[in-house]
């Protein structure tokens, strides 16, 4: 027998045996028997094709069309290194990119750049921790590797955090799309500017149309590698935004219309200090993509820890460049007038020629960027929900009906969430720093510290880095708590003053 069917990918056998895809029942399928026999031979070291008598037994007993992942040679179809880079980069570079110029305004140019670089390095290290123990314990998802360190309850908690984090992010994306297209209280919509007010700029209708005609077809794909081209396009759109901002900033710099930037934070007031407490969580959340590490690794062609670490390093370097460029260009362009979402600054005249056209390029490009980021975040959301609800079922790639049903239900929930939540800040309160920071730093650090004791121990520097991540997570939670407490006090005082004025009005009127 030639060796067209003499070799089965070891990764498939391990995955099948690990996930329990080969099940015993009334009778065992013939291809399952074949797979087990082949895996047993592989464990002994090699497979001898001559031991299989094709003429006598195999043709009668086996259906070759149903033997999975059997091929000639050592081929392993999957996503290329750069496809994986684009998908991971798209997971990182989402809506948060537009908040970075405002963080630069608070931290100053020099300190802001240092923070962006340090957070990128720390995030890349936490990704390498995840990859290392994912491979060591043959985990196929983020929740599985957490389960090895913290047990079943830890896994369920991490998966709930992924659901809350990703659903919140997707709701934010739809809210921003609605704001850009139809406008808001402080923002003029693109359709208002193009066509004026009418049925066509109705917010809920626009979001629904985008959901049905653009997002649903992309979200229905069952492999993350299928999104590599759209991910590459989303990265290109982010780069276009950076280039436009830099060109405008350079022109205004030549014309002498840019103020001298600050290089360090301002500690001169209580408000400035509170702004610092807000900025630290934003910086730390900017690189959270860890929930997509395992799905991307699972589909990586010729996967190995070294190759996935290379994906993580390229992604981190690319994101540091995009983030640093965006933050600097936005802050230099608008200075102290930089708003929390720099996109709103592009509603106004930029003070140069072709200002209106550049504003449209930035805002339309941003909508397209979010459209292409959305399916990548949705992919891990759907996978995690499936793990929580249908743990014993076959993978989604083997059940198209369940995949489409989950996709439809999740998109419907996200759509209604975006129509019921008034603004992105309300959505952020549901996710906040807790879920993102836990996924990006707390869980990876605990996984490294706990599993490092059981085998493949951590070096001293790795232990210190793990503890640094935990301390950072605690610091971020403290910052969020302080800001939330201060905001609650302000709201209470404002409500009290409002009630006092209301109660006093009749007396004044009388």
C-alpha cells in the first residue's frame, strides 16, 4: 500500500482523544477503530504500511472517505503565520484605540509613550505564559488552561468573564457605529451631513441593516482563519487613520498651529490625579487579546510554541507602533482639546485644506475598521458560550446548525443591548476593568505561578513578572474603585443639588 493513508496527524489524534470525540456506543464506528489502532502504532514510534493488507481487509472494513485528516506526506493545512498575526492584531486594536490620544493628554508625551511600550511588553509576556502551559497541558481553550490551575470553578469564572468582556465590547462597537452614522447629542452623523434628517438616519434601523447585511455573514464563518483577510484590512484601516492624523499634524506643525505638548503628567489638581486613575486601566486594557490565543493557535499551520510566540511578538510590536503613533498624532493635533474619544474631534474643521474630506475618511474608515474587528471578537464569544452550554457536544465546526443558531442568538442579544444601553460608558460599567484585566493579567499570572510548580518550573525573572502582573491587576482594580466612588459622590451631590433646586422652585415662584 502506498503511504497516502499511512500517516495521521498526531495533533488530530491527541485532540480527538483529549476531547472525547471518539465515543463508544452500541457499536464503534470503523473509522474510530482505525484511528485508535493508528494512534497506538504511533506511540510505539512508527507506522508500517506493510502491516495493513489493503487487498484482504482494509477495502472491506474501512470507508476511506470518512477517515479524517488523512493525507499523503506530512501536510498540515491551517492558517499561515501572518494570517495569525492579523487575527490577533485585530483582536487587540478595537475601539480603545480612539481613547489613547486622551490618555496621552493626561500622562504627557514621554510618560505616555513609556506606558504604551511597557504595557505591550507585559501583555506579550502574559501571552507567552498562556501558550507555554496551553501546550504543556494540551488545553484547547482559555478556560481549559485555567481549569488545570484553578479547577472547574476557575474555568467557569474565566469563561463568564470572556462572555461579559466580549459581549460588552461588541455592544460598544454597535453604539459607536450608530453614533458615527446617525449622530448623537454631541456628534453630527455622517448620514445627517450627506442626506439630512430622514428615515435613512434612524439609529436602530441603521444598526440593524449593518448587522444583517455586513456582520451576520462574517460572524457565520466557523473558522477564525477565514477572517484573516478581513483582519488584514482592519489593520490597514487603522494604519490609514494614523497616516491621516500624522499628515494633518505635520501640516499644522509646519504652519505653526500646534501648541507645545506636555511631556509629564499634571499633578496640580484633584481632577488631574483622578484622570490618572482613569488612564491606567485604559492603558492596561488596550492589549487584551488573550481569549483568542488558543483558537488562533489551534488553527496555526505547523503549530508549535515557538511559532505562536513569534506571532505574539510580531503582534505586540505592530500594536505598540499603531498605538504609539495614534496617541502621539492625536495629542499633537488637538492638544489639550483632545476629547475622550478622539473621533469626535474630527467633526470640526481641522484648519487645513480638504478638512471635510479628511474628516469623512477618518470616520468612514473607523466604521469599516469596527465592522471588520467585530467578527473576530464574536468568534471567541461564540466558542466560549458553546463551551459553557454544550460542553459534551462535538466542536462547532462539526455542527453547522448549532453554529448558526448560536450566531443568530448572540447577534440578536448584542443588537438589543446596543439599542437599550444609552452610551458606551454605561456599557463599560458592565465589563469595566475587572473582566479585561483578569483575562489579560490575573489569570495568566495565576496559571504561570500555579502550573509552574507542577512541572517546567518558572525562572526567577518569570516569577517576578507574574507577581508584577498580579500587583498591576490589583492597582487597576483600586483605581477603578476610586474613580467609581468619586463618580458616585458627584452624582449624589448633583442629584441632591437638583432636588434642592426643584424643591425650592415653588417657594421662589410663590
